[in-house]
């Protein structure tokens, strides 16, 4: 047990949550972060899907790492990711049809998410399965956290609801309050994201260039 | 073992592809029936939605059985081809639209809402980025619009995508698709302020002009197929 949760593994897990966050610091996976965060629910499902896929593809690649021929290693990584993404997308279609309709093409586009290829190439190819799994979870959560924060603000101010439940009371609307339509558009996701990065860097001085 | 040899690389790639293909085929096969069920259930929800029936968190299958009393297949001469349950439901409207008008098999869902007959017609068209589709419910006079449901694959969020929202769809309620000579004219979707003498109109979505025009064209072509059926109307006129 002590080995499973050593200091190094802890760092591998916690790093991507803050100091080495894939979105806020490495600025990877931006495309999907903009596209699916108009509402909280798809952002949540996207976060979970990416976490599952990055964790398991990390494990698979880590298990195979000594057998993979060097010249086709990127192809092998892609095939593993593509297979996992297809499986996840089939499961969503079977058990969460509404969400899969909403996420439409973006589930398929997880394959091209830079976070996945980045982790596989940089971490899983050189580390043991357990560490790779933890690293995948950490990066997945790091990605999901940002998506959820962006989704939270966009749905709250864009639609006045959270997860479909009305939060801003009707009396506000009667008094002249209006939903901010800009929140629903992709540019606003960029602006919120930029605010998060701003806040994050002001907290972590060592990240400032 | 030398993992850089050509032979090893080839064998590795072949084995990997076969294993992955088998696995995906297995998953897809195992989940196929659940997925098909979802697609059919979703279609029922869409049809019910055109009658303003909210299916959220309810058994859409049971509601569908309760409200939809008959599923008809007719041709462009308004002759009934089939009344068998399920036959109209399985018609692929996209395939029918590519056939000649005389050969098309057109579905009509006959609903009974609070004792009143409604006819539901399937719509399919193109928006700005991709397909748009929907259902349109008519009153028993085959002229007055009772309700609509529109959906889309990839229209611009906040602009064209607003065709799925209630404010746009509610405009259609009570509009007439026939003129006072009982001729089919459909409903126009026009920019705010524009008017037309020959048709009734609803307001287009600002910033979503091409999608709005797509809705107008979809109504014209899809409802147009049922021209003969509408001629059986009991009361015409745009009032």
C-alpha cells in the first residue's frame, strides 16, 4: 500500500490538478473545452469521458511500452485511443442517449485531444502501469475541473440554470433581468478560460513568465 | 528482442488491428439493440413534442400509445396504403424524398388529444450547416397548425439553433397552411417587419436567416407532398 501511494505518485496525481494543469498551464485540449461547456451537463460528461479514456489508454500503453516498435509508436497510441473512444461513445449512445446527442461529434474528437497524445507519449511510454493510471486520472480531473468551472458560469449566466434546474428565480426576470446570450457563444468560453488562467497565475507566481 | 525489425513491426501492427477490430465489433454488436431502442424512443418523444406533450422523466412509450391512435401510410394522391401499426413509423423520410413524388410512401400519425383529432406530418430539410427536421401537428381541419417540433444537427448555437426553442415554435400555433381558396400555400418565415399577402407568416430568427429560410423551405416541400390530403379539408381560409 505504501508503494501505491508514495510521495512520487501523489505528485503525479496532484500536479495536473494545479501547477501542471493541462488546460490552464499547458493550454491543451482547448477546442473541446470551448465547444461543450455551454451547459454544465455535457461538460461533466465530457470531463468524465476524457478521464476514463486517458487513464485507461495510459495503462494499456504502459503495459505495452516495452513491446511497441519505436517506428509505429504514435500509430499504436492512436489506435488504442481511438478504440477506447469508440467504446465510450457506443456506451453513451446506449445508456445516455440525450447526452451523446448533445456532445455529438466532440466525443469522437477526444481522439485528437492533445492531452491524450501528450500523456501517452510523455508519461505512459516511460512509466509503470500504476503511475500511468494515476497520471491519467490526475490529468483527466485537471481537465474536468476547468470544464466544470467554465460550464458552471456559462450555464448560470447564459441560461439562468444549472444542470437544467432553474437557479435564477422568475422574479429576477420579471424585474427586467435577462440571460446573457454571449455566454452561450464559444468566445465567452475563451474569455472565462482566460480569467481562470489569469487567476491561476496570480496565485502561482512561479508560473509567470 | 529487437523491436525495430521490419518483420516484428508488421506482425505487431497486424495483430493489433485484428484484436482492436474484434473488440469493437463485439461491443457494437452487444449494444446495438439498446441503441436502436433509444433512437426509436427519441423519435416518439419528438412526435409527442409536436403535440406539446412534455415527455421529460415519463414513459414516452406509454404516452405514445395513449395519444397516437393510428399510423397511416398514404401516397401523394392521398390514398391510404397501409394502416398497419409500426409501418409508418419505420419509413425513412430521407429515402422517400429522393423518390419521385408519385412513388413516395408518406407517413401520417393520427393523434387524439383530449378527444380532438390531430394529424402529425414528418419534416426534413437543410439548415445552414446540416440537416434540420421536425414534426408538425395539424388540427382536424387539416389546415390549422396545432403544434411543431424542430430540431437540427449542427446549426449555430444561439442563432439558428434557436429553432428548437419554444418562442420560435409557438409562433406557428394557429397559423393556416391553406389560403381561402383551399390551396396549399404553407407558412412563410420572414424577417421581422416583412409581410406577404398570399401566406400567413412567422418571424424569422435574427442572425439565423439561412436556418429560418431552411425551415420555410422544409415546410413547403414536406407539407407540399400532402397537397391532395389537405384538399380533403373541412374548412379553408386564412381567416
